[in-house]
């Protein structure tokens, strides 16, 4: 079974023209809306992603649509994307990958951003079930070390900098 997906969604100014339509499986269709939601943050894409992936039911969909339809639109409604933007969205959508440029823009836009509890929970849930490589786990662990002060006892250990400027962990009991 396939779905017809708007490469540039209608809520973002896309049309029903055949050049803006692509046939996808249900799983691919859900993934495309997930990517669009990550990139642009439109509730319509989040709703489509969750509905297509089966994580929410019909009642929740109706509730969200009714809730959002009463809010003032601050999105793309009534605005048109430039041809360059349409092309970029189309290429990214067909490849189903994010370029380094886009990943960099997302990272920059998220740096220092204060997040609501709802956003934090969405991000936490998105990470559930993902497998991390040992290399990734080590990088996370090292990044958290920056939160520690040298000499401060942490889980029975502390760190100091050696002559090369690298951190060295030593056993230390709390005094």
C-alpha cells in the first residue's frame, strides 16, 4: 500500500501539482513528516508523523486539530517558498537524509535554547530504543566531565590535569 505525499506540504504552501507529489509506503510517509517536523516544527507534520506511525489514535488527532485550529497562525499559511527552498525541500525529502549544512543549522538554532518540559519529554521519548555505540557513550561521558570541577569528588573519584593538560581520574574519598 502506498500513500501520496506532498514534497512541500500544503500547509507550507505546496500544491497538488504532480511535480510536488511522491508515492511512499506508510512507514516512509511517516518518516518524511517526522523529518519535516524536526526541520520546521509545524504541528501538522508532528500530527501526521504520529498518526501515520500509529502512536496516536483518531480521538487524539481530532483533539489536536481542533486545539490548533483555534490558535493564531504564525507559520507559512498564506506565504510561498522560493523556488530554491522548494528545490532543497524536495531533494532532502527524496533522499530522506539531512545534509551537513542543514544539521549544522539545526544545531546552531538549538544552541542555548530554553526548552519547555513538553519539548524535553518529546526529545526523551524520541531517544528511547535507540542503540548508542560505545564511542558515542564515551563522548557523552567525556562531555559531562566538563560539568565537574577539578578536585571535586564524584562517585569516589576526582580528576586533575596531568602535565599534558589531559584529565586523569584518581580515587579520592570524601573528607
